[in-house]
C-alpha cells in the first residue's frame, strides 16, 4: 500500500475524500439508473453502471496526470486554452440544438468518438485559471479600472456571453465565482461595484432582447423566469413536480433510509441520476447518509483552505480558490435544490452524479489543486533532505 501512495503527491486528505465520493457514487448511480434503463436501455442497468465507471476511470486518469504537472505551468496554459474554449463555445452555440423546442446548445460532439462534451464546464476551469493568473500579475500594483478592462474583464464577459443563451445557472455561478476570486485577489471594491452593475445591465438587456426576438433563443429566457416565479409562487409545473418528488424522497428516508437500491421516487424523478441524485441518496441512506455526504464536501472545503494557507505563491493560492470553491458551491446548490432552498438549476453533484463532463472537469480542477499542494510538499522536503536537487528533479 505504501508503494501505491508514493505515486500520489499532494494533500492525502483530498485524495481520500475524492476516493470516498467516487466509490460511494456507484450505489446511488446504479440505483437511480433503473429509471433510465427502463426508458432507454431495455431494462439493463449494468450498462449505465459501466458507463459511470468509465467516466470515473478517465476522470482519475486526468486527475493523476494533471497533479503531476508543476502548477506554475497553468499560467501559460490558461492563455493558450482561453481562445480555444471561446472557439468551442462559438461552435457549440452555433449548432442550435433544440430539445422539444427549447435551446439546448450546451454540448459538442467529439468527432470519431461519438462522445458529447459540455464546453461550458471546461470554459469555467480555464477562465478561473486565467483570472487567477492575471490577479497574481498585478499584485502590489496600482492599476486603474481602464487598465483591467481588456486583459481581465473582456475575456470574462466574452465567455459569459457565450454560455448565457443556453445555460443561465452556469453563467450566474461562474460570474459569482469570478467576483469572489477577484475580491480575494485584492481587486479594488469600487471597480468591482462597476462590474456588478455592468453585469446586471447586460443581463437585463439580454432578457429584453430575447423577449423582443423570441426566435433567437427559443424558450430559454421564459424557462429561467418561470423557474424563479414557480419557486416563489409554488405553481404546479414540471419543475414544481420535480421538487415535490424530491421532498417526498427525502421525507421517506427518515434517519437511516430505506436501504441501498430501495428508493421509490427514483422512478418518478426525471433527473434522478444527476440533478436530483441527492434526494435519492437521502431516501436510501437517510438523513445520516445525507449529512455524511455534506460533511465530506465540507471536509474538502477545509482542506482547500489549508492548501491555500500553505501555498507559498499568490498564484497558487488564487488557483486553488478559483477552481476549488466552485466545486463546493456547486455541491451545495445541488443539495439546496433538492430541499427547495434554490430554484431548479440543473447543476450536478460533483463526483457523485452521472455524466462525463462534470466528472472530468471536477477531476481536472482537483488535479490542479493537488499540484499546488504537491509543490508545497516538495519545498518542505528540500529543506529537510541533504540532496534537494534530486528531489526537485524527481518531483518535476
């Protein structure tokens, strides 16, 4: 066992939490996939379990490979990757895919593989890395608002504008995370207020434009507005139906749950293996299982704070905050939707929900975090060992 751990660098607690979440995910995914198997898989649930295993296997391969890369390389990679993700977002948006008349331009199909990929998830990781890089460059510098417009905010608003037409919730979360990151990075509050006002103005203009020309973005704005109104007014709609079934599932679970695979509401929840998987978990494992899962995410947050505190460079600190906090935030939103704290957003539960893109991008972000913590370990060992050059060359 010791020989295995020597290849895993970085914070061991993060490795443990990620492994526990991944292993646990097989139980609810296998259970919740019975509904999908009935609808699309001729009753065969094994294929969905194998698909989830393949997604996790590739995700951990990404995690392992990325955590071996010295984190300062991500500075330059973010500059190269940003134009690429903008092009991918343009291609995805131009596809104009529709599902039952609604705009669903979120995925792009990889040629010769037949795998669909949600480009906004990759764009989020790249954008947060780019913002962390820029903030670390202007450390201890007096910059005017005009000087930050093109290098910082122009790429941010371009990416957000390309994601917004098909995915409002992802756009809102990404914008909030960027605001939090620039606040942590010491960006002047008076400038930040201007950005918040500009973002609100842009969103208002977009909604008015979409209302005036409904053929451009079929039904998306109406969907956002109806979800918020339904959340406030409790009207009987499909979103309200999902929430009601999720609450029934949670109430049925009690303290210890009905047992693995014994969920009833999974057969009625349309997104039981992804968006509402937390409700299925609580129904099968009870409040105890739901709180344990929440504890694991909070433990991950605690370890992220430790890595941030111990990182010796500003870029390392901002990188961990930029790509790590959205994972925790997304998990809390997914849980909050299941208990009706938030409107239905379509956000998955990281490392638990089925879906390749979510797993892969979460593992990519965690690999970058572990790269930062591994660098810290290398520096500690350099101080303790007699031959630091050998250790550095081995780590790099």
